[in-house]
């Protein structure tokens, strides 16, 4: 009986409340999970934004050609300028988390040295 009382006394906190083992670690795990979910959501939204930026002007070009029967120079310019950049946008978005991790580890690293390290070095 004394053993049970001592065990109970050891889990009673400073303010007289009983602490539940594992509760704190669960809260930390939930925060980490929420943080990771947010990072994944941001990454996904960046891909969607890049897609819309790339394909907005080609779509407008097709619509104006269909409706008005003519092409506008500004729309055609952005159409031909942005389509080839879609791969660049996707690459930049893909490398973004890796660059952030690298810069967190090496605080004095510039963007360009981080980019070079992420692309060319194995870590």
C-alpha cells in the first residue's frame, strides 16, 4: 500500500494536479504534424500558382482568338515568354525546401551558395 502512495505522490505536479504521462509529447507531436501539413500545403499551392501564372496568358490568347478573331501583342508576348519558364518555376519550387533546410543548418550561407550546394553536393 505504501508503494502505491509513493508512486501517486511522484506523479503529482507542483500545483497538486496529476500529470498524465505522454500528454506533453502528444501535443508536441501534434504541433509538428500540423507544421508539416502546413509546409506541404504551401508547397502544393506554389505549384498551383506557378501553373496558373504559366497558363493564364496562353488561355487568354486562345479565348481572344476565338471570340475576337485576333491576337493581341501583349498577350502573345507573355504567352511565348512564360510557357518555357514553367520548368524553371517547377524546379525552383522543388528546390525551395532543400535550400531552406541548408540555410537553417548553415546560417552564414548566401542564397547562391545554398543553391549551388543543394544542386551539386551530396549531403
